[in-house]
């Protein structure tokens, strides 16, 4: 689950958010074997999911976006 509060991207550059990982000694990264699904996205943003993370298509706008995005996968 990702929470967006006041997100703004007034550029033409998409933002990529990699799946989370932790530090030593474990150094685990959330790995997905199948492309996850975005099951909720009331933010108004165009967001896609892949096995490596999320990509937010740049809205190139001064509008601020709020909401929760739910991603499910394995």
C-alpha cells in the first residue's frame, strides 16, 4: 500500500519507485515473480506496476494528488 498526500510532479519525467528493501545483514528486496496488479487507485494518477516497482506517469501539472494505492502480487 502506498499513500500519496500532496504529490505533485510539474515535469515531463515519470517517477519510478522500486520495491522496498532492507539493509544488512539481510539485504532482502521484495521480489515478485509475476507482474503485480494495482487493485485500488483513487489518486487520479496514472500508475503502472512491474516486477521491479511502480512507475508514475508524469502528470506535468501543479495539481496535488492524494489517495491510497493498493498493489497486490506474488
